[in-house]
């Protein structure tokens, strides 16, 4: 998009603000590539920081029960019921 077309499009949409100064980028098309590279660099840094701040993923000394195993009783009454044998 040319600068003139961009300026015209902004003038049509702008309401109470003053029209910003629109100039070509000194770096031309390279500016977009550098900007994308900087965004990627920031993303990698943020993910690295999140990983180092996350709690350890070492295995728990008490592994979670598998879906096939029964869950432990939540009250003494349920514990007594689970030990009864029907017959």
C-alpha cells in the first residue's frame, strides 16, 4: 500500500485525533523481518523464564491411583462400609 493511499484511508477513519505523521520506514521491508525476529526472540525468552519458574516435574513419592483402582474413602463411615463383606 502506498503512503498516499494509507494516509487517505487513515484520514477517512480518524475522528477526534490529529493525523499522525506517516513516513516510509528507514529499513524498508527489512523492518518487518527484524520485528518478527524480535517477537520470536521475546517469545523464546518468555517460555524459558516460564519453564525455569515452573515447579519441578519430578515424580511424586506417592503416585496417583490409576483410573482402574478404587479411590480411597473420604470418611470413616465410608471406610467401614468398604470393609464389610456382603454375602
